[in-house]
C-alpha cells in the first residue's frame, strides 16, 4: 500500500511540474525568429537578443491564461488535500475531495489547450506548436488518470 501511495504522490508531483512548466515556459508556438507563449510574444533581434512584448489582450488568450493558472492551483490544492486526507481520513475512506480537484485541474488544462489550438494565429508559414503546448497536452491525460486513481484508491492502515 505504501508503494502505491508513493507512486500516486510521484505522479501527482510530475503533473504539477508539467503544469507549472507549460504555464510559465515561452514556447507555446515557435517558428523562425519568433516564439509565443501565454504571456509574451518574442522576436529574435539581429544582434542575437530577444525583443519581447506582452501578449495581446484578446479574450481567448486571457481565457487560456486563466485556465492554465486554475489548473496549476487546483493541482496544487489537490496535492495538499491528498496529504491532509492521508493523515486524517478514516480507514477504508476514499480520496474523493482530492479526486475532484485533480479532475477539475485536468478539465481546465484541456479547455485551455483546446482554446489555444483553435484560436492560435498562424500568420507565419513555419509556425508550429512548441514544447510548452505539448507539455500541457501531456498533463491533461495524466491528471485525469490521477484523478480517477484517487477515486478508486482507499485508505488502509
């Protein structure tokens, strides 16, 4: 049982790291001399430096920003709830509270990635999705699976 709890905890920490990196990294879409993330649009200048300007104020990018932040927060609160329930839950109890928060985190990251996929401007021909975008999509099924594991998991002594 201890090994299962440790595995679930490690999976949860990996998901949290993936969500933080995908939210903060500057590579949601890359191509040529530009990279775009949720917060900045950057161009490589002729001297090798970056010239960054804040992201647009369009509603869709603000929705993606909010959803990714919510997914990080819900994943973090789910981790706190898991640790709390690990010590306070009665024998045989299920981790429903933790599961609900983790499933909400997965839904938020899925919605954010879908909105970015549909609305991302592809004005340059060599633009492609970057590693932060891929990390967000990887975090979605992992957090959903983690939430389902928490539903099934029972506390034993």
